[in-house]
C-alpha cells in the first residue's frame, strides 16, 4: 500500500491547534495553582512537559518538505531538527504521564496502599522514560544513513517499536486501572470521586492518542513517502494531547469552583483524605491499645 504524501503546510496548521491549546492549558494550570498556593509535584512534571513541548513544536514548524534538499535548510540543521523530535517527544509524553500519576498520588490518603502503589508507579515510569530515550538515541546515533535520505527521518527497528508499544500499554493500563479501582472500590465523598473521574478521562484520552501513533509507527512499514509525515504528525498529536489532558484535573476544579460560588473540589478532597488518614490512625491506635490490654491481662 502506497500512502500519498500529505501537505506539510496543512499538517503544521493541524498540529498548531492541539499544541497551542496544550501550552495555554498548562500555563493556566500553573497560574491557577500558584495563585491558590497549591503547587506540587504534579505541577512540576506538567511544567517539565511544557518545557519539552516548546522546542518539539518549534522543530516541527521548521521542518521543510521531504526531498527539498539543502536549498531550504542545511542537512545538519535538518538532522538537528529530527534529533529534537526524537528526544523531546518521549519527554513530553512521559512528563505528562508522571503529572497524571502525581495527581493520583495527591488524591490518595497519606499512608494508604494506593499512595505507595502510585509512588512506585512513578518510579517505573521514570525507568520507562529513560529506556525509551536511550534506545532512540542508540539506534539513530549508531546508523547515520538516514541523514542522506530525502525525508531526513530516523525510522526505528521493530525492537524500539515493540518497547514503545509495551511501555505505552503498561502505562495506560496502570493510569486507567488505579482511578477505576479507587472510584468503585474505595469509599469516598462524591467530590473526590469526580476528581478521580477526571484523572480517568485524561488517561483514556492519552491512551487513544498513543494507539494511533503506535499503529503508524509499528504497522505501516512500506506505505510510501507519506509515512514520514504521518508518523511525525501522529507523534505530535499524541504529545500535545498528553500535555493537554494532564491538566484536566486543574481545569475541572477551576470551573467547579466558578460554578459553585467558590466551593473547591480540591479542598473537599483534601479534607476527605485527611479524614481517611485520621480514621486510619485512630483505628491503628485502637488496635494498639487492644494489644497492650491483652498483654497486660496475660502478664497478670
């Protein structure tokens, strides 16, 4: 099957919309959290993803037409543009996923099993992120033959595609499963349940975007000259959507606060998690007292 080469100018216009929305949403998120004095690790990772998204977006807009040669842009510059995309794309994607994971961590009661699970999930995501960057750098750095190809695009071997597919599936399943289990398996107030649903929706959207990208990256070999642009466009869509939806939680809480005359979802959620922690501590103290009483009776 031969895929006709898409119009690069139209592709750039298409990509500008989600990238622009993602940048605006992240800046709004950081402003709102700073104003409310609630900046935390989920905001830090969203900020990291934003910093990586800006050069990724600029590199795509500087990309010339495939086969235009060095008349528009020197080969070294085109290679540099490709490298920016190779490295920045996983950074935006996994920075956004870490932001979602940190949002879940923020909602879990301190000391709970789900908080520990989410914490170790973040560590796992860090290893996956590092592994993907290392693999991309190794394969594209080892073989420089793609520098002289008309598209000036590094296509990965199947091993990289497989690793990308596996890590995407694992990350998406975890980010979907934890909110689902928390919503239906753990007693909580309805405000906190709404926040978990927002995280669940963000994870679903990120998963759908990753499915589209992996489909073209892994299953569209031999589709002709248009494949290079399609892979690039779908990767940018995935990165932009991931950055955009990792801000859903803050956007939902903002509009809830505006529409409910200042009532804050996060304040109620914080109170709920603190109450859960307090009840857990009380239960633990009661069990300790019972054990102490039993020990006293046995000693008598």
